[in-house]
C-alpha cells in the first residue's frame, strides 16, 4: 500500500466557485489531481468516486498482512540458499522475525506496515557475525603492538589484566566494543573473556546478539582462583541465560596449552549438560602444534578428539596449523572454524588453508579476535576484505576466496559456525530480523557493476547506516539508539589513563 493513497482527501468550493480537492501535493497522489475541476459531471460523480476509492483502500487494507516495519533499498542482498539479489527490494518485519523478502512493489502490496524506512541509495544485507573476539579488551586497544606473542602476553597483557580487569572494566569495555561493532555492521558476536555476566549485561543493553563464554584457565584469572571456580561461574551463567532471546551462554576453555585434560573433559561435560556450544582456541601458532607433538605426541586437534571435546558443537578459533588428518577429524565432528585474518597477519601466526577447509565442507566464519594487539578494531567489513586478499596472495591465485564467499563467511557461514544458522545469517521469511543497511552514495561506492565485489573491496564499516537486531532498530543514520556514545568514550579515556599509569 502506497502511503500517499491513505492520505485524507477533502473537497471545497473556492471563492471563484470552482470545486477543488486538497490533500495531495502535485504529482504524489495516484490518480488524484490538485486543482480546478472544470467538468460539472465530475462534480456530481465525486461522492461516487470517493466511495469507490474508500472501498478500494478498505479492501487493500483488509487483505494486506500486518507488519511492524517495511525496509526498502536499492538492493537486498539475501545470502539465502539461492543467494538472491533483489533490485528495488524490500523486507517486511513482524515483531522479531522477517515475514517477507522480495521486490518492493510486491512487499508493499502484501504487507501493511506501521512504520517504514526507505533507503533508495543503500543496500540491505544480513547483519554480520563475528565468530571470535574478546570484546572487553577494547580498553587495552593498542597497549602493545609489533611484539612477539610471548613478550606481548607476559610483559603487557597479563600484568595489565591482573591490575585492571574488574567487573566494571568488563562492563565498560564491552559497551565500547558493542558500540564499535554495531556501528560497523556486526549484529552477533562470539566472545570469551572474564566476568562474562557483565559482557551479557552490556550486550543486552546494546540490543545485540552474543554467544558468550566465561574463559576457563588452569591458572588464576581475574575472576577465578582455580579452573573449578571458572567452571562453577560458567554453570551459573548457563543457568542464568537459558532461553534468552539474545544471549547464548557457552563453555569456553581457553586452549589445550592453558587447560589440563581433566578440565577440558569437565568443560565438555558441562556443555553437554546444557546443550551449549564450546569455544576454544585451536592450532593458532606453529609453537602450539610443535609443543603438542613434542609433549603429547599428537596434534592439538587429535588431542581434543581423544578427550571427547569435539563431540558436540564447537567453535574453534584460528585453525592456522591444521593438517589433512586434523581437517578430517573436524569434518567428522562438524566443528566450525573462526578465521581471524587480521590477528593471524599481525601476530605472524600464519595463514589458514581456507580453500581446503571449504572443499571438505567445514564451516568457516570470520572473527576479529581481541583488539588489544592482535587486531586493534572490531571491523568485520575489513576482515572480509583481508580474508579474500590473504588467500589470493598466499596461494598465488587471484580467483581464491571470491567476494561472494567472503560475504558468506561474514553472514550465513558465520551463523552456522555459531550454531545459529536456522535463526540468522540470511534474509529469509521466518528468520530473526537481523539486518544492516550500507550506503551506496559515497565516492568509493560508485559506479557499481557487482554488488558483492563492491561490499568486499570498496565499502567500509563506516558505510553502515542502519542496524536492526531481533526486529529492533539499534542504529539509525550511523548513530547508536541504544548506547550512549558520549559517556562510553569518556569512560574509555578515563580507563586508558588509569591503565597506562598502572603499568609504570
Ligand atoms: Zn582469541
């Protein structure tokens, strides 16, 4: 239903004795003109015509399905199984779900929405899924760069975390991270850190979706004296967020080299009890693999398999040093991989064999990893670009990881890795309404020959204009509707000064 049709139309006789209609400006109302009506017959027919018009409006309203929102755009990039790309497209949303996806004219005919947003110079695509990060580390952004992993961890990160990571730090750090993520198009993220209840609190304030796990370590951590304490905190968190519409509570043992076999087994048991996903770092560095081979006589993947950790949904971050036998194991268990190109490049960890993983049908999503030194930001648009280019330069094959596949990694495949592909990751009726709009009216966005190429090789996180999660708008015209940017930035600077002083 076109909005101008339902505008009230009034008639009146002017001082010159000529009947006029008002209500629609020139050229807007379909079939209704503004101005003198010279023909007397038309004057006498007017009530009849109005009645017909009202009847038409009534019938259209009566047959149209109700919706809360209609979003229209130049393109709708669905990432559905057919990868439908709809020009002059629209999405209809009712409550938290998508109820219609199609051509604008068809959606407008089929649905009568209470509200609408038209973006004729933008595209709509599914919200982005960040499959691996440590959000609250935003407050440690750039604290130490260009260092070897061991120096970075031991001289900077561990001391900074020991002195500064409190529930308040995690709350504000996650608020800062969520603000940055939503403004660059991420709607769902997978997180492992400490005080995960505060991570969940900030995520819900933001109106974002999170798969969140309390980090389990064999050492003392900022919130747990022992791994047993961390497992207990995890169980409490699993109970607290059971059935939450936005939060999926997970179990997150850090890695094979920071957890005992017994703790890894206990983590698996806990995940089984609550049917929760398990998050872990896997084969990130050559050293991790070499040490496992030396001390355990097998690869990290083989060890996890032997311990039964892979018997259930697992999100394994990195997977840089997987060999063919490892990949076979992961394939057999349908383990998902979070590929983090920025982190792997910056820490010189190596390059994951994405083409091989895909050829085996192993789901691979994209992750930013933490912003403290392995990336420094949460921009998933940048990760799409880096993932595509990294595969090309390392395989010597410019056809490796094409743009459309990089977008799938950031959307539907990321959702599959996160165990949420039945609910999110593509724009299809029945799925949750998680979507973003990207501006197409800036110099780097014109002309456009291929929408997928434009998204991966030209558009930026800063082109995100609107974000909707679970049917609810959380970003409009590049501004957060849920988080207070001024107070978050002020608090982040305050923390920055405090953390710098603590390291002196
Ligand atoms: Zn990580």
